[in-house]
C-alpha cells in the first residue's frame, strides 16, 4: 500500500496523526483478536460437548428403538425457535432462548403409555441439537471476525505503521536537505557579497 504524501510540514503533521491513531489502536486490536480467538474456541468446544451429549442421549434411548415404529410422526413438531442476540467480545452472536413445540392431540387411553415419555425425549433431543447448532454458528461468526481483526492487525503492524514511519523519514530528510541547501546557498551569497564589497573597497 503506497502512502500518498507531499514534501511539506502539513503532510508531515497529517502522517504523524495517522501514525499515532494506528499505534494507539494496535494494542486494542490485538486484545480483541485474542478475545475472539478464545471465545470462538470456547463456542466450538461447547458445540462439540452438546453434540457428544446428544449422541450419548440417543445411545441411552437405544432400547426404545423398536417402540419408535409405533410413534406417530406428526405428533410433535417445532413451531418456532426464539433466538436472542448477545455480544461476545464485542460481536453480535445468536443465543438459543426457547423452542416452541406443537403437540398434536392424541387419545391418552388408546395411545401407548410411553407416548408422554417419547414426547419428552424428543423435546430433549431437539433442544440439544439446536443448542449445538447455535453454538457452532456462534463459533463461525467469532472465527470470521477474528480473521478480519487479524488482517487489520497485520495491515497496521506490517504495512501501514512502517509505511507512515518511512514516509515521515523521507519528508524529514527532504526538509533537512532543503534547509541545508538554503543555508549553503545563503553562505555562498553572503561570501560573494563580502568578496564584492572587498573588491569595491580595493
């Protein structure tokens, strides 16, 4: 990234301001990056833990496998999922609040006795599955934001800050050279005047 500048004091002042902004922002960005990395990892681990819990619960109910054939497929369905937005390390992420189910009417006397347990088990399993999915989505969002923050840290640290410093060095060198040339030319002019005055005096 080429930094545009002019060889004057105004440009030097503007570059100094831009440099200071980036130098001040860098520690905050680095802290944000590490917070996002930690939060994304925590969300991923939580999602994996919930998936494992879901698998364990499903294995726990394996003994009911034969009974599920008697279960009516449309007996219970999810009608709505309440998601809230929470901020994690300054990033908006989803959070599962509540799952709404619709239970079809059934004759409790004619239906198998375990239907009530079946409904409870399905609610438990779907809730775990949804929680795991939300945690995985949170992990992806946080990971994406972390990558963007890492890019910004690298841009500031490796490109912009050194670029502004180099541009400021060039301007200062140029201005010093200009000053030295100006002093040298005024010395030459002064010595010429002195020489002319000496010649006239003779």
